[in-house]
C-alpha cells in the first residue's frame, strides 16, 4: 500500500500522482486533504499517514507540500519513518538504495509534474541495497536518541 498526503500547497500534485499510481495498478490510499483549503495544515494529514504506516509496516508513503521541508520534518518525528525530501530521480534512487527510505517527500513548488512522476516511479522501483555499511548506519540511526543537554 502507498499512503499519500499533502496540504493545500501539494494538493494538485497529489491528485496527479494518485492518478498516475492508479493507472500503474498501484494500491493507493489518499490520506487527504480531500478538497483544496488554503488554510489547512500539513500535520493534520501527514500524521495520520504515519499512523497508517505503523499499522502496515510494509507500506510506503508520499508526502507533499510547497517546499517539502515541513512534511519531511513532521513525518521524520516518528520512529518507524525514514523520509527523504527529493527533487530528482537519481537522488530518490539513492535515498531508497542507501537509506531504505519508506516515505518520499516532494516539493511541489520546485518540481514539475513530469519530474515528480519520474521521481515517484524511480523511488518505487528502487530497492534497498542491503550493503553492510548501509545496514550499519541505519542501525545507528534507529538506536540513536537525543542526548543533548538543554540546560
């Protein structure tokens, strides 16, 4: 399953990606928004996406906002999420093969539809490399916790 969510800034691109994925016979669930609201907030849609993914560990997610930063920061707060903000198919492939990302964040204001669809297709087609160095690094990230002193 591919879960997809956006805010108003990514709404139109989200619809195009969903249509593209459905044409490719992919299983997709639109987590919202269902209509364009210029006052909506991305956490209201991408947080439920992460909860769905937690219940479906083999699933993938796509999140979209104007610059992709807010949605990627938000979903990366969740332990089971490994999101990458990508703007290029080659970059998206690297994010999947090297870092085993399970969420793709897209910057709607900085990429066109054709590029976005190429990024999505490349990311979905790329598999994690299972290279020992990448596994080692991901284990370190997975077990990391905040040790900063905020005093």
